[in-house]
């Protein structure tokens, strides 16, 4: 009996040593926040009570997203372009739509839309404010591992990097650029025939590209949200003005808005760019109510509290926040 116990103990020690040679990275351990739950709830309540910032929903489109790496080039089979670049473009477009901050228009598959419009006999294409141009500039995979006596580990890593530029659709000027990087990892270990086997994981490619796109999204959204919010005068009825923009752009009843008259624009001989001259305030509005079912058809009804507006003479006028008025 004693000899059996010694054998069992020896086997246990051997398997413990082998397991140590094939240790897989342990799962992360959850750690409680140092901030008490009551303080967290209070901070969330305070944030919710703050006035919501007005957001101008820019009209944007992805003009081009290419694959500048060697990966996957041999698999290009049609006019749709490289599948890696198309995948990154689709991921970025989906995230822009999900953010709810922009009006996203189709450009990569525009020919299909034009074909359908020709069939239906209806066409109403809308131009955009900003074009997003980008590419996958780095992509690669690596496999590493360790092999011991009756044990083995295998680690697969995929890495990707994307670069994007923002171009003004009117002038073609590139006014912002950013990059994002992502990584995906799969790891498995085996001891004396027990454990998981790490086969080739094709999903790591998708996860790495998705992580890189998500990384660049933070800088992209922050930059696009810097644009000053403004709306248009749609109609004037006596002492009431109907404007574009509603609740989805942060407006609410009681908001004070300024109606500005554009100061016109001149072309600078020095830079060649068109410069907008300072506008002047002509009236003040107080939002009464909003209407519309979506961001494409919403608007606001506002009372004219100071100044005056004339029906049918709204050219050159726009609406902005009082804080932005001069």
C-alpha cells in the first residue's frame, strides 16, 4: 500500500511539473472599484442632469479603404477590390452608423444604388460634408509555442494597423489624420495528451482588424464632433420660425437659439481658400416643440423672442447656439 501511495505521489508531482511547462495565460480576475457604488450612482446622476450638448450630425461617407499590405492580395477575384480593405471599410461604416452621431452615405457600392435608382426611376442622391479615406497599412500573424516532455503550448497572434484621413468634400483639403492598431490572441496548452489543441484560428484576422478600426474610431469621432452645431430656417410664419434639427441633435423645449445672417465669403489671394466673413445676429428664438420621426425629417418650432424674420426671405440665415453667437 505504501508503495502505491509513493507511485501516486510521484505521478502527481510529474504531472504538476509538466503542467507548469504548458501553462496558459490565466483568465483575468475581476477587481472591485475603489469608488463606492453610492458614489458611482451619484456621479451618474450628476452627469445625466447636465444639459446635453447640441450635436451637428455631419453627412459623411467612406470614399476609399484599401489594403496596402501583401496579405490576401492573391485572393482578389472581382471588381469589388481587396477583401481585407473591403472588410475594414464595412466595419468602419457599421461603427459610424452605430454611434448615432452621423448621417452615413454609401460610396463603395454606389454603382449598385445607381442601378436600382435607374430601375425605379427615382434618384435623390445627397452630397456629403466629409469623405473618409483610409487603408490597412499593417497586417500579420505569428505563431509561437513551447514544447516540453509530454507537454506543449501554442500561441497565435494577429496584428493590424489602419490609417484614415478626413477630407473636406468641397475643397479636397485633408484636415485630419489618425491611426489605430489592434491585436487578437489565441492560446492553448496540452499536458500528456490532456488539454486543448490550438488549431488555426481564422477569426483572429477579423478580431484584429475590428480592434484596429475601433481604436481609430475614438480619434475620428472626437474630431468630427468638433464642428459647430448649426441649423437652417425652414419657414417663417408670423412670430414663429420652423427650423431643421430636433431632439436627436440635442434640442429640447426652452432652448434659446440665435438666428445669424451670413457675412458672405471671399476668396483669399494668399491661400486660395474661401474665407467666411463674421455673421451678425438678427433674431433670437426659444424652442417650443419638436417634430419628426428620424434625423432625416426632424425639426423644431420656435417662438421669435427678439429681432424679426420675414417670411420668404431666409436666404443667408442660419441658427446656432446662443453661446456661439457674437
